[in-house]
């Protein structure tokens, strides 16, 4: 039961992380002076969204063991956090006023 609860929390973290990325990338038109950097970040964010979608769909569609699903989604959450950090740093460097929402930390311990 604890693993199922942890899985639900991880899924919530994926959603929150992707929403945060969306909020941050909404400000990209404001930093259009360096097209290559912005294009690169948009590509990373898009790839992260597709990866998250693939992981979520796979976890729902296939009968992987629960521990594997928790681990896979935890890894996706960490990847989203890394991309969020890069986007946030870029926005700060460009002096864009954005509100950064922290993705809540969830346990990856399996019971």
C-alpha cells in the first residue's frame, strides 16, 4: 500500500514539474536575443514532456512491477527538476521576473 501511495505522489510530482516548466517557458519570448539558447531550452523542455508522457503511459499500459514503476517515475521527476533548474537559471541570467514553483520532494524508498 505504501508503494501505491508513493507512486501517486510521484505522479503528482511529474505533473507539478511539467506545469512549472510550462510556467517558465511562457517567458521565453521575452528572452529572444539569444535564439540558439532559447531554442535549445525549448527542445529540452519538449523532450522532457514527451519522456514524462511515455513513462506515464507505459506505467498505465504495461504490467511492470510496482517497484519498477515507482523507480521509473522517480527518475523522471529528478530529470524534470534538472531541466527546471536550467530553465530557471537562464531566466535569472536574462533578468526575467518569474515565479519558480518548487517540485515537492517525494520519497523514493520502497516498502
